[in-house]
């Protein structure tokens, strides 16, 4: 484990107890949390992307604004639903956000997840081609996007203006962005495909398959298969792998008030049906920091990954979440590192 980040879904709602009541507040607070996280030494600020929901949506204004307010922290997504994206427009927007952030963008993308609407991507003007599924369309959009950010030309130049008919790439170009694209994989087979494509692996708090093995072991198997496929594909660079976890240390009266009861109960994996597939959901880690650290040190997937993304309860506000992240960075990760590293040696 080399990097610690947070992942915010960006929920907002005007209900009792919420400190994030409007769309404006969720965006402003997300930027504040990115700044605060950088100040306490957290390595990444990642934002979930959902459409037709009171959550974070199209991420480009937020990523650009956070990039302008910070200097070190990685800025990413987890994940962008590629069924909704015009890949060339996305390539322009991603390049601009990355340049504003001086090359700190880490973009998680995927086929998407269950939505609050039916086929919302159709309302955005997209539909699968003949013989395609929506998942195929997402991968087609991804292929075009990745070729575009790599500098491939997509439109012939006007010879009357340029003196050439050569194919022109999108502008501006963000050097290195091609190596900072992650695919959100929910199964072992998708992880293998991700490695073959040369993308980093982003694995969530759920897997859309279930073998009966504990979540962390199944996820660790997914990571192992990914790394084996990466090596077989012969890619030159070393890939990155992230896993997400719900981690809530009890550190003061406020965290005790919100999460103390949950800390008393047994925290186990859950199995259910998601989008028609039997899925396994990872447990939450709630309790005293030292107890959480000892449990995370035994989490097989946390040991296998290089980046840990902590899902945050963003409706409790940036100050609350900054305290949570500071405790994880200060009180939990040093113990996890001390216990994990010897076990891997």
C-alpha cells in the first residue's frame, strides 16, 4: 500500500441532519475536502459520477476547480459511465482538467452501474450500434477516448487553411494521461480484460459475482489474475491497482454519535442481487483506530493493492470527513503498513 485517497459519491439532499443540502454545496464542499485532504497528507481525491441523481455528475468542472486549488493531491473519478460520453469531447475536457492540475488526473471509467433511470444514456443521445450491447458501446467509446488522448488524429485538416489534409488530433494534449486511465472491474474476467487493454485496475466495495469466498479473498484473486494477465500482455510500465473500503474510526463524541452503534455489531460481507447478478458486498470497518488497523492488515485485497480509497459520508460535511481522513492517515495506516509489510516479505 503506497497511496491513500478518499472517494465521495457526492450525495446532497435537504433533509434533517444533512450538511450538504444543495447541488452548489456538494461541489463547494468537495473542493474544500480535496484541499483539506491534501493538507493532512492524503494522496488522492476521487469523485463518483452518476447521472439523473442528487450526486456528483459530470466531473470536469469539479476536477478543474480542485486542480486549481491544490498542488499535490491526485484528482480522480470512480467511475465515469462511458455509455454517456462523447469520447472526443471527453478527451478535450479531460486534457484541459489534467493540464490545470499539472498532470495529476487519475480517471476511473467503466461500463457504469445500476441507475435511477432506464437507459439514461439514450437521453444523452447515445445508442448501441447494430449488434452491440450497452456494455459494448461503453467499450467502443473507451477505445476512441483512449486513442484520442494518446494523440491520434480523428479529422482531416482543411488544406485551404493548413496546407495539409493530415488527420488532426484533439487539442490540447495532456502528456502522460494515457497511463492514468483506470477501469472499474466488477468481476475477475473484466479484470483480465482490463489488463489486456493496458489500463490500471479499480476495484470497488462490491463484486458482481460470488464464489462463496470472503470478499477480500475474492477481490485478491481478481487482483492476482489482473497482474498475471498484465505480465502476459507484455506491457512496459508497472500498473496500479486500487480497492475501496468503508472505514469509519471512532475518534470523538461526534463519530461515536453517528457510528458507535454500528461499531458494536458484527461487520460481515453481504450477498445480494445487483442488476440481475448475484453479487458480494464488502464489509465496513468501524471502531477504534487500532482495531481497524489490525483488521485491515488481514484484508487480503488491501494487502495486494497499491492504493486504498476510503468512501466518505460526504453529507456530514468537509470538516467531519477531514478529521476522519486525518485519523486514518495518522492512526491507522502506519499500523497497517507495519503489520502488512512483514507478512508480504
